[in-house]
C-alpha cells in the first residue's frame, strides 16, 4: 500500500530520494506520536521500495551489457 502523499517517486533523483529518506528517518525519531510514526513508516517504505527497484533495474542492465551474443 502506498502512502497518499508519496507522489510520483519515479521523477525524483536518486540523491533526492536518499535525502528524503534521511530527513524522514530523523523526523521519525524526533516524535513520540505513534500515529505520526506510522505515517512516516509508510512514506519510508515507498521510498525504500523505489530505491530497491532502481537498483534491481540498474543491476539487470549492467548484466545485459556484459553478455555479448554473436
């Protein structure tokens, strides 16, 4: 389930994704409100999924470039 405020992460750069993840992680630990922590967790999961997806995608492309079919 994606968080409704996540937006389109496909248009966000890798650097910005990591910055958002770091910022949200800091905010998570700054609050004791469980509702807010749950909301932040959902946002973080969306960001982590996008980062993981990009890494898998890049890994697949790297392997394809190494294989030469004649």
